């Protein structure tokens, strides 16, 4: 079964479809906080690896005490799966010398795939800001890393306008970056407009949609406010209707994600990045629903 969005403000319709060998999916996880959660994460990785993902990515903390956790999780996933793993690399809290040391350590240990980010800016941050563009230059001056970057279909929270976002993305493409993963979104129309804007300015970069399976509607409300993401009202209404029925909520979450992927596939998109929040169940079921396994 697949679910086609005809209008992003309305629920779904149904149709049969299979996307095996037609699309690629990748998965984002974050470093766990303790050994119990680590065991759960590694089990999730093994489950998701059955889908034969294009790659995994591991987020990075701007806090020094947690920064090394990305390195260790990347190494464990690489050992478990033999799949490429992109390490998120944030610059907040680091100087150029520290960045170079970390980059050399990564390269020497076989970690050659990086998602280059500035990172969330803390309140009253007084150190020199090293932006993603600067990070890309530093990384490429050290070794030939494969680098992905972030993109924002609905405007970066700190940007003044979409043109500023496009210029920032083009600057990264001019440095040799070929792919960008988007912030999560729920409007096909907004994503397609963003893609068209990239094409119109001659931006030679592949835009990979970031898909967020909804685990908790209150969590989604927080995420959407923090990241300037539009969520159609019917999504909140539907989850409110099924708030006491976990199975219905899970089914709804799967349908929403499948809706997005199928609608974008029909517009020529063949790569998708799922924000798993360290849970395998929804992402696995989404991929199963798409006919990938």
C-alpha cells in the first residue's frame, strides 16, 4: 500500500506501490546517554541495517563532555554494519586547532564521511564562531572527506529570508559539497518550492529530504517551534483523536511519513533521510510499507 498526498492540508488516500531498488534511505541516530540505551540503539541499528541503508549518520553535541560519544558510536555502527557512517561535526566550542585534531583523528580511524554544521548557538556565546563554510574549508585542507551539509526548506530560524539561506547553501556547493540533507518538514509544496529555488539559481546540489516519523505529538510541537517548521493542523487533530490508542497513532505516523516519501518520489526524489530518534520500530515499518523489505 502507499498513501498519496493530493493536498498537504488533508489526510491521505490509498494506492498500491513498491519502491524497492527505486529509492535509497538513510537513518540518523544520536549518541545514547548510558549503557542500557546504547544496547537499545545498537539493536535498532541491527534492525535498520536489514533495509540496506545508503548510510547512517550520528549527531554531535556542542558540549565538550559529550563530544567524543559521536566518535565511539560511529565506530560501533561501522563495525556492526559495514555501511558508510557520517559523523556530524559541529564547531561550537572548538577552535581551528581543535577542529584539525579531531578531523585528523577521524580520518586516521577510517571515518571519512562528515556532516558539516556550525551547531546550535548557546546563549551569550563569546568565542569566535566558526561557520559551516569555514569548517568545510578546514576539513578539505586536511583530507578529502565526503561532506554533507544541512538545508532548510522553510528558512533557517536565524535567517532573514530564503535568499540568505540559498546563498549560504550555494557557498557550500561552491566549495565542492554535492549533497544536503534538509530539516524535517511536512509540506510537499514547501519542499518543492525550495528545490525549484535551488534549481533557478543554478545550485548544483542534491537535496535529500529529511523525514521525521512522529513518535510523540507534544515532542513534535516543540521541535516544530524550535526549527520553524510548518505542521498542517489536520496532523494535530488526527493525533488528538487517537491520543488514547497507541496502535492508531503509530499507524497514523507511518501513513504521514509514507505520504511524504511517495509524493516526493513522484516528483523525482529518490533519496530520503529518516530521523529515527534512536527508535527502529517506526522507521522499519515505514520502509516495509514502502516495499523496501
